[in-house]
């Protein structure tokens, strides 16, 4: 019995040290990890906007952050415009979908009609040689071949060719990795639809300046109108006419 208590105490002590050490190092690494993630997302936004926005304007773009809700979670998207312009030039969002081995995260840029300009698969745990080919750059190319399949497709309707061979927005699937391709397509469709709804809601809002709203007392207005009408009637009765002697009294 004594040995069990002793061993349990040692195990508890070691576990406490390990947990404390992890928490200590996490306090240093967590901010750096978050910073690196933010930097990668910033680079990815610029990457997927290439061709839609002139390269020399991309570093100075203004990203207005919006929010959509999916599966009970808040997700960000960005409305893009150039400095000095009131017109949005593009929409960017990070689509997430369940692939074969885990979640696939894809940065997507569209024009204001939701036509895809570019995509970039940022994160996945797919099988090397299969789903992982979504990030493969072939010899002689500068970008992954997978990305080119989505150019000019409608982000609301993009679909795997096997699922709808007649669609104008079909893309072929990666050999042996239809599930991964379908995950990217479905996630783009889902997130694009939510962004569209959110953009419609914002554009449909009427902004009221509360400082200029005047409260109205309907009863007071009706009373004032009645008093004005009575006064006008009284003045009419005392008006001097050709048929009324001076002084306003009848003969």
C-alpha cells in the first residue's frame, strides 16, 4: 500500500512538472505561432488577388473585415478596396472543409460577382501523393496545378467534374483524391454563399443618424391642427366684406 502511494506521489509530481513546463513554454510560443499564422494569411490574401489587382497595389490594399457564422463559430472574411476608393474590388475568405484525413483550409479570392480569381490551400493533413497534391508545383510551373483549375469558376457553384460533368463550373479531381477535391469545392461553395448573404444584409441596411431623429407626439399634432382650424374659422367670421358693416357686426 505504501509503495502505491509513493509511486502515485512521484507520478503526480512528475506530471505537475511536465504540465508546468508546457504551460511555461506555451506562453512564449503561442504569440509567435499566432503572429506567424497572421503573416501567412496576409501573404495568402495577396497571393490569391494576383491578376485581379495590379501587383504594385497589393501591398497597400485596404481589407475591411466582416464576419460570417458557420457551425456556431464566427469566421472572418475581407472586403478589399484600394486606397482612396469607395468601391470594393474583391472578396477574400478562408474556406474550411473536411477532407479525407482532416480539415482542408483554402484561401479564396473572388471578384464582386463571386467569380474565383485565385485559391491557395494553406493547411491539410491529406495523404502524400494523393490529396497532398493540392499543394504540389510541377516541374517548370510556378504555382500548384490544382489552383489553376478554379480560375474563373463561380465560387457559388464550383463542383467536381464527376459530380456534374455538364456544369460550366466543374473542376477535375486530383487523381485518387476525389474526396480532397470535393472538400475544397464544397467548402468554397458554403463559405461563398454565407459571404454573399452577409454582403446582401449589409447593403440592405438603412443607416439612421439617431441625433437627427425627432420624436413625434401624434396627439399634440392633431390638437395643434384643430386649434389652427378653429382660429382660421374665427378670423373668417370677423373679416370685413362688402356685405358686412365696419366693426364686423351684421345690421
